[in-house]
């Protein structure tokens, strides 16, 4: 993804990992194979499906928004040294994500806000890092924004100790230390980080899922988190992922944002779309597709 410019504000992404991932029928239980293949031929190939395996091409990345006032990080991937035995590539990971961020000119100290669209394990990992055997906030000067409904859900969710309970561990090692350090800010619909940057509630995928909007005189973008996991959901917003907490609500929220953005100048930036990532939504007959040629 090329760095996007909205006047003096820039948006870039720092990639933790990218490549072939799920088969479409696994992550989208309602996926119709013939319909998928038709979208593939029409516009998904070659960017969003691996030609050899037929697996979806997906990415784990953070967005870095630099406005004249602030440096804002959107979602923080999987993180290093985290105990995630039920997802092998994520378990005790040791990758160069932070070094890559520094190479992009973003030091941990320079981050003012960390926005977590939701509190799933692949969106909170770099919230913390291991230091002398303790999990501490990776970004020492940042306020971490968690939607109040999302935090309330995970705080009280039944996540008993035991194997396969990554979400309990993720809360304990990537959310709680931030709260205990006094760096967490619980936000709600409409919360403004600055004049042109604000939070919008978008429940469904998780109870307190939230979008972040950049809405400036120089252009608009929306960071949609996991409302859509893959671009095919632009064409088929009714296809929920198997990880959606409230499938009907998730589908309704997804359709609403697709319809709202379609044929406008709003750039859509999802948490797992593969390169070139950034796109506008345009009408495509009775459905929609991504226009990747956003200039
Ligand atoms: Zn995710």
C-alpha cells in the first residue's frame, strides 16, 4: 500500500504478516462457491486470492495516521512472545514489527493514540511487550482507546482458564496491563480524537466493535477493522465470518457501511485486506466491488 495523503495528514501501514490464509468456505460459512468464483474472475484476482492454493490472501497490519497534531496507530496485530498455542503462526512469535515501524519513522514514544477497533487477539498484540518478565504498554506516551461496550464485554466474558482459551490470555496480557498502567480510555460512539478524527460504533463482529473515521476537508477514510475480513464481503455483505459474535447485526452493519461508502470518495481501510489494501467501493451491477485505482 502506498502512503495516502489527505492534505497534511498521511496514512500508511506497517505489516506484521501477509499471505495465503483461509479457504473462503471456512471463514465464510455462507459462501456460495460459484458466486465466489464469479467475483474472483470479475475483480478479486490477482490481488485477493492465491492463484495456486485458492486460499484467500490476507494481511495483518497496523495503520499509522499522522496528522499535524498526532500520531495514531489503528490496531496492533498479534505481537511478540505471546502464548497463543491454538494458532501456530501466532504462538510465541518473534517478528520485526516494532523495528519496521521505527524504520517508517514511528518510534514507540511518538505514538499519541492506539485505537483498537475491537479486542480480538490479532488486534491487540502489540498493545504490550514483554519487559523483565512483565507485560508493559509498548507505547509509553499513548492513550489506548477501547470502546466501552467492547471492554465491558471482554472484562466479564466467560473465559475460563485452560487450553484453547487464547481470548482470556489475550485480555490478560494485552488489555489489562494497559488499563493497570492508566493508559486506557474507554470511548463511545462519536468520540473525537481531534477535529477530523472520530470513533463510530459498529457492533456485530464483536459487541463493541468500532470504526475510526478520518473526515477532513482534504478527503475521507474509514478504518473498518474486522467488519469485513476480505474484499469479497464488499460484494456479499451478507457473508459473515465464522468469528462474528452477532451474525445478523454484523451483516447489517457491514451492508450499511458498504452502501454508505459506495460511489463516494471515502477510502476504505480494513484490518486484513491484502495489498494494495486501500480502495473505494463502487457499484458493480446489483452488487459492489473495490476500485483499487484510487490515485
Ligand atoms: Zn482480525
